C-alpha cells in the first residue's frame, strides 16, 4: 500500500450527506488531481522513460505480461495510475451533477434520505415537527420534508418559549415555494387557522396590530393580519390603540389577504368614474393631505380625486382629514383618475376676456410662456403674441392678459393691445394689400410680420420668387415695408407669401415641371445636412442627394464642389421635392433582368431590397419563396425584375420565375368560359384569391362565392389548382374564375344586361350574406314576415322609372348621439312636424320594421338614410357635437381579418337533411 494508492481511495470516499461536491475548493482539487493524473497516466500505460533492464514495466504488464515482480518504482507508477483514474471519475461525476438542475438534485437527495420533496406537499396539510433552530425571524422546524419549515416570529405563541429539540404539533402549511435553487425552495407553517377556514360574512374579534393612514391592520388569528380600510371604521385610524379589541366582519378573502370592517358599518358602493362628467360640481371629504401634490378628496368614487396645491383656494396646511369641502369642480377624468379644482374651468373662458396672469414656465428657445390666470389649467402665450421677448419676463411677474382663443381646456392669451394682437390667417384673403415689418432674412428670402399669427415670406428664391429692392441680408429687423400683396395663402398649412406689385420675377434656369426622372444633370454642393447633400442643379430649388445614395463619405462633400454624372431620381411638384443620384434609375433596367440585392427593410406587405439602383426595389410578399418572417435585414437575395415604372422610378422584383412578368403564356382570346384551366394562387385576400392563369401581369380573381365549400383560408400562396373560367372581360382587363364548377344559380347571374351588383364577382350564396337572412330572422325573434328575401332592385327601378330613385354622390356618416339638434330641411317637414321626445329616439323594432317609412318620399331615404333623420314627422333630430376621428376602411379590414365560417350553409343544410343537425 503506497501513499499514492491510499490517497486515491481517500479522494474517492463519499462526502458528507447533504453537501455538494461542487464547492469551489473541491472543484479546484479535482481539477488539480485530473491534471496530475493525465500527466502520469502516460508513464503508467507505456512504462517509464528509463526502466530496469530485464524487468517489464507496468505498461507491459497491463498489456498481458504475467508472473513479473514489480519493484518500488513500478509500484509508484501503479499508484499514479489508480490516482489518475479516480480523479477522472470524480471530474466526470462533478460534470454530471453540474448539468443536473439543482432542484432535481435536492429532490433526489430527499428521496434518498426518506424525506418528502417540497413538490409533494400541499397548502393546508397538517403536520408535527421538531424545532431544529431558533432564529430572529422565527422557528425552523423539521416536519419530515427535504427542508426545514419556518414558523414566522409573529405567529409564535407569545406565552411560550421554544428551544431546539422541542416537539410542536398542529402545524399547518400555508406556503410552499418550489424554485430551482435553495433560496427559492421554502416552507412556511402556522399554528393559526388558514384563510380557507373563514368565509365572507363571518364575525371575528381582532386586535389592533398596526395603524396606517388608509386603515388599520387587525390580528384575527390568521397567518396574515387583516386590513380594515378607513371607510369601514367607526373612527379615524389614528384613534385606534395597539392591542385594542374590535368586533369585525370579514368583507373579502383574496388568497391570504383578508379585508374586514367594523360590525355595523355600512359602506356605500363607490360610483364608477364613468358616472362623473367634466365640469360637474361635487362635495368632497379630505381623505389625506400630500405635501408634494395636494389634497385627495373622497367624492364617492372608486378612487379619491386629487386637487393639486395650485388649484386650492386655501393654504395646504389648513386642510384636515375628514373636513368637508363644497363647490369642487371636476376638471379632468383619465380612466379611474379624477382631478378636481376650486377654480373656474379653462373651457369656460371667453375670447376677449381680460385676466391677470403670473409667469410660471418659459418654453425653450423663447417659443412662449405659460401663465397662471386663475383657471383650472395654465394658459399659453406664444412668442408671436408676446409684447416683448420671452427672456424679458421675470418669474412670478404679474401680467395683464387678454384671451385670444379657447379650444377645450387649452387657452391662448396675449399681453398685447387688442389692436396689436396678430390675426388668424383665415381672416386674410389672397390679393389683399398689407404692411409688414422685417423679422429676419433666410436663404429663401425675408420673413415679414404682416400682423398675422404666422410670418409671411417675401421670397427671393424658388417658385414665385421676385427681385427684392436689396439683398435679403441687407434688411434690418423692424424695418417697415409698405404695399405688399398676398400672393399665396394656406391657413391650414400656416403658409403665406407676399410680393411687391410690379417686381421683376426671378428667372430660374430650369423649371421642376420640365425635369424628368432619369435626366442627367450636373450641380454644385450648396450645403450638407445629416441626411444628405443639397445640390444646385440650376432648378428653382436645390436637389437632395440622399445620404444612402452618396458615393463618398458625407464629410467629403464641401460647399462649392461640382458634381457631374448626376441623374434625377425624384420629381414631386406637389410636395416640391427634387432628388438626384449617381445610381441607375428604373428606366435603365429591363423586365426579366436577374439582379442581386440586399434586404434593406421588412414591411408587412413585402421587402425593400437594395439592388444598386437609386431607389430600393419592392419584393411583394406574394412573390417570395419564403414567409416574410424568415427574411432578415442584410440578407442577400437573387431576384428577377418583374415590373418597372420609369416615370415614377419604381422597381418591383420577384424570387419566382415569371411571376408578374410581362411575358404571358396565353391571351384573353384563348380563354373559354365554363372551361377548366390550370393556375397558381398568387395572393389571398378577405374577399377572395388572385390566381395566375398565365396572362402575365393580369391575375384572375376567384371571389369567396366561387370557392364552393371552402373559404380563403383553405388556399395558400403558390398552391397549384385547376379553376373554371366564369367570366372574361377583356375591355376591363378582368377575369373571374371558380374553384368549383359554376352552378346554374351562379350562371343565372350573367343573363342579359345586368344591374349593378349582379356579376359573378358579387354573387354571395346564402349564409355568407351580410346580414344573413336566416340570422336576421333569428334576431327578429322568428318574425319571417318581416324579412324580405328578395331585396328591392333599386338600380333596376332607377332605369325603369327615371327620376323615381336618386342616389347620393358620396356616402355620409350620420351619428345618432343626443348632444345637440339639427334642423330638418323645410321641404322635408310636414306642416304639423314637432320636436321628438326622448322615447321617440328609440322606437320599438316592431314599430320600425313594418311601417316606419309610411308616407315618406323616396328622396328622403336617399339623403337621410337612418331614422330618425329620415322621418318628416319630426322637426329636430339629435346630432353629435364632438369631433370624431374615424378609422380608415383599410384599418377596419386589417383588424377584422377574413371571415371564416365554421360550417358552409350548403353543408349545414345537407347535415340537417341527413338528421345530423341539432
């Protein structure tokens, strides 16, 4: 037995139960032993570098030598072998345990020791245990689980003292946490009752444990103290003393959180914030005073209302809890949050009203000043409405103001004299003569104050520019110019331009209207910006050489540098945008060209790809080989040019050969109605699917009504199928197809001259109609007599009886909200028309359906489509007064998604006939 051999067995001996081999010291020794083992194992297997002649080495003995005697050196080698092997085993064991989750190791260790894993314990389970340790936070008790349970200190009986080894019975588990590490694996027990043993309405006796501003915590014999909110107490929380006993009633139980109230106290249910309105006068009780914000008032709502300190009519220190305050006005409602004020509302201010204001806040760059004018919100004086620079006003300075505009709770004021206050642009007209004062010079001319709320531009450069009496930079601020004429006025955009009559018009070298995309030009750099370089190409305005198009770093372009080889990449007369680039334009490509591009942007409808052109090419989602989510920015793709628009400089590309290409395999003349043809699904929409049948750029439409028992969800982009040609309209460049053979009902829609809405594209089978006749009858309570299964053919009547039916030129949204009234036109009123009562606004449906339109002219239905606006028996009708923002139709469609019925009507009827229906 050598030291090495004995040492190796010592290393292989198991550690103490419950201790991991993975502490840093053990890991270091294992690693060190492994390194030494690897070093000496070579000698153990192949023999030492020099051995005794005639005697085989340990290595040769391991290879099969027999009956050889080992000397001391070779025994040493054998010990090293065993030591190295044991180190390897320990290292493998450590790695195995490192990969195993700590919680799993704990569970396995607990099972090995005969203890219950935490995962097998449940809340409410009753156990007995032995105290193992007394700590400041409570008692640690061995209850036979993998980990000692904690009895919190506040739950330890006051009249008992425990020490290690004491037995405790009647312990109830009220919390079990089973995490992945020891810190998150814990058990908590109690000697008290559990919340599950109580019920709402139970009467209990509680002892005061803690007093807060919002209520009192009582010990009612549960693991957690119960809260009695201030509203459920008979006196202020501060009047309760510790250990005072109070008769309570359980109000609610939420897990281990219990809410109680003093027996006999009835709390009125709080009113929801929606029951309050801005401007409403309420009475509030001071709930609490916050030195930072103000006073919180109980006004009977779900949450206390806040009145900011600046909105109070008394010092903050004078408000006490329980004090009632009358005359509070609701200033703002934001969800459940309500703000009140003791001041007049800002919306009640009147234009022209004179008030006094105190300077509160100055906006950046002298853009304006906010004043406290005694309203529920601060008022703003923009810089143009100030009599002097904003910097000249001192904080807290009192200023005489006049209200110039009121928009809800936004009030605009000025400290100027009434005659000096700028007028709104909408009060001016084009061609009006004005007098202006110079504000400052710009690169496009001189800004002039003409008395409007927006400065006017006296243009010396660009479209409409004239020759000024002197250079713009020679004008001085405040210099007065008479005889100016307004030549351009756009109040919505805040744009106004002026000239002097008879001034010479500046001749521009090139008009933007004469420039076309692709024209080659040269120019001179005028200035550099973060987004690109502006170049003077001799046009009426500088062209933008975008940062993404530059051939060199931005800092390489200096003012005055001459650039050649530029091409016009964008001309937009409406927005006055002009762009140039040295890259190829759309007109320099050919449909069918193969290109390589890098994805620059992912959009919901496709990819934008940089193919080296002056604009990124668009690869529509329907023409890609993969789903959009599978692409990433910077990915390089091989593509083919599918469409070009040289005039607008637009390029479309595709990954699919021939997709949307200009080369067609068939023509309209080759199509025969009611015959099958092969196609490929190119796109699926909520109203149908587009099918490529070989017409090149023209895809056929397969409406939902032509999908048989299937819906659009059953078709996928790229799917090959055979379709029936239902309709060919070469003049409109349209083809309608069907995935099923058209029925007689479908074909009947195509007979002779059809009215609007009778083409196969608009044919909708029963069950897909909106509203569905059957569903409509169900809504009406089975009143089939009220449902007209054959709607009135208005378009046919319009042709058959000229002048009988009139169609409005555009749709109008009429909202029936009762906040004001609108006068019904005289020619649509009856002689005895009266104002409708509230009951008339919601007539019973039985009265509406059969006879609400009796005696009404058809044109009334056309112009005022919905009752009550189309009833001549009423003189007034309610309309909304607030401005509403309507959703775009495309946004509505995108949110709703395609309609996919669970069962097709035809299939449902077949099931009912077979007896399978309900």
